[in-house]
């Protein structure tokens, strides 16, 4: 039969440097304190965290020698655990936690579509290279390409603005793209990221 | 009434902290040293 040493004796021994006394105290009250925390938070991982924080406070108080044996050890530890449980709920109320599941992931709604810094630099570089390449095109092709790609104009609008037929505008766009590809191939330029 | 009492039977679950948690606490305790000087106390964690 296991000999039950009184808590006050174990606490005194621990404060006098006997580390084994702490092991006995934890083992003696582990189930009671863990079950108490679990009954409030209903989460195994949070229970582990609060149990750990509770005993860290206990250890620091005992090692500092500021613990006074006014009440019993267990009610004191339970009070610490209780305060930490309240802190946990307060913290969660200030910063509610949402966990997605297989059916719904919150990040599908709140994800950031912006490019990261590296990709943004690459994109800017490609854009500026492309502008230089477009400058190499003949004037009529360059005008159609800029209106179509950069100003998002329809071929009907381009034809009205440049005074040519839609077919001519389409043809100029086609040649602009062919010539751009030729310039890119001739100069071995890589425009992808 | 029975329904109310047995709404959440998990609340009465008996559980224990994991051995890793206990082991961490024992190691933390061994590594923690309190130095008192001139009415002030300083914590040393010798990991």
C-alpha cells in the first residue's frame, strides 16, 4: 500500500530543495487538477497548457519562498488553475478563435490575393521589360497593342480611334504579337516568373 | 430531468496530464534557481 505523505510535508521538503517532493505532489494531484480544468475548458490540449501554467506558478511561488501555509495546498493550486481558466476564456473572448473544418475553410474567404514581395518585384521587372520591347514595334502595331492590352479597348473602338477598319486593327494586333515574339526569341529574353 | 443531468457526460471525465507535461515541469523545476539579493529576487533558468 502506498504511503500518503501529507501535502504540507511535501511542500516543506520541496522548498528545502527536495525535487522528488514536487514529483510526488504532481502525481498525487494530477488527476484531480487535470479533470477540474478539463471539466471547464473541455479541450485536452488547453487542459495540458493550463495544467502546465498552473504548476509553473506553483513552482515559482514555492521556490521564491513566498508560499504561506495558510490554507491547504490543493485548494491553493485549484485557485491558481481556476484563475488561469478565467484568463483563458477572457483572452478567447477578446480574440475569438475560429477553426475551419473539411467543409469550410475561413482562409478561402479572407486570403490575401496580393503578390508577395518577391513575386511583385519579378512582375514589375517583366512589365518594364515588356514596355521596352513594345517600343521596338512599328508605330501602327504599337498603337493597336497599347489600346487593346493597356487601355482595354475593343477592336471596334480601336478602329474608330485610329481611322482604320476592324480587320486592319485585328491584323495589326496579330503582327504586333508575332513581332514581339520574334524580338523575344532573337534576344533570348525570358518573360515568365 | 435525466436529459439535463446527462447533457454532457464528458464534463465528469477523469483525465491526467500527459507524462511529457509532468516531465517538463520537473525539468523546469530543476533548472529554475532563485537568487535573492538585497531584498530582490532574481530567477535563473539554467537550461
